C-alpha cells in the first residue's frame, strides 16, 4: 500500500504543478504566492521527515522556507523528494516500518513515531495542503486536478477500466 500511496503522491504533486503553471504571475500573483507557500510547507515537512526516516540531519529551522521558491525550483525539489520516498518505500522492510524513531520538531518539541506512522503523516499532510491549493484554483476558475487515489489507479493502470463487473452480495 505504501508503494501505491507514494506513487499516487508523486503523480498528484505533478498534476498540481501542471495546474499551477496556468496561473498568471502578474494578475494572479497573490494567489500564486499563497499556493507556493502551501506547497513549500508540505514539501519542507516531507524533507524533515525524510531526514528523520534516514537518520540524517536536516537544515530546516521552521516548517517552511524563509523565501518563497519559484514554481520551477519548487517543482524540481518536490519531484526529487517524491523520488526519494518512492525509493524508500521500495527498500524499507516490514520490521523497519514498526520501529519507533525519536526526533525533534523544528519548534524544539520532542517526538516519537514509527516509520510507518511517519510515512502516513507525510502523505496525509501533503494531501491536505494540495486540497487547499486546489481550492485556490477553483476560486480562480481553474479546474483543479483530480487528486484522488481512484483516478491515479485508473490513469496509471488503464486495464482496470476493462475489468468485467462482478456481481456483489
């Protein structure tokens, strides 16, 4: 399931960036800035938890960047982090997923989560903020991406649409 979840996350992030590229940086500057801040935030959190998962130190002192990245720079960085998570869930063992990891949040509070809980947190946290950005797109009369697992599964595995219906119950 984690492999599917992180494939979906990478796909959904990419779809969102495609829609954000439709915003006019002049006439929709405020909305683009807000959207970039939201994506930057969920991305920073993903980078922080990747460091916790790998036992590395991260360079973040907050849950967002001081400066707002450009759309292109943020897209590249998010894509790289999505790739990292996709590789991580391929390599991690079931036993490792149950391991508790202690860490420090950027505000100094201590925390402990299993690797599995951290992976769930990152994916759910990102989905929340993609939803917020999609709401901004709707307000600008831009159709947001179909950010659902069902759409991801059927777009990436079109044969699922060709399955025979089986009676239920």
